[in-house]
C-alpha cells in the first residue's frame, strides 16, 4: 500500500471540524485506500470500531443499498448511539438520490435529535 501522508494529514486536521468531507479524484488513484488508512488511524487513536461505519457501494455485501431510503435505514441505527460516528460512503454516486442520505447525516449532526 502506498503511503498517503498529505491526504491523511488533511483528513486528520479536519477530523472533528466540518462534518462532511468529499474526497475526489480519477478512478484508481487511491481514494478508497486513503479512507481505509484514515479509518485505521481513527482506531489507533482510540475510536471504537462501532463508531466507524464504512460502506463501499461497489461491494456485493451492499448491493441491496441502491436507494437513499435503504441506505438511511441501514445507517440510522449505527449513528444513533449518542457518540460521534465516522461514516465513510465509498462510491456513493451509485445510490439513487444519495444527496438525501448526506442531508440526513448533516441533520443528525446539527440537531442530534432527528436520529433519536
């Protein structure tokens, strides 16, 4: 695996600021690897594994999550624990109306009551 110090430093710098981050780049440039490395750093820093939710929408385990309602139904119980949740949505553009999921996550972070 190729080390990605600049990307990791940027993600770490903004870890608890600005709740939504978008990592972009051409295909196969290492975006998913960067996110995996960041998840590992979170665990090493003491973040519990159940606070990290990672979905790769290209993986067969998540094929049924093809619309915003299905993704939200999957995510809601995982983020409603009263603790910070770190949600990684890889290849989210494959989900129909994915913007609604992102809006819902932002709502929960801002209000913390809409997820209860």
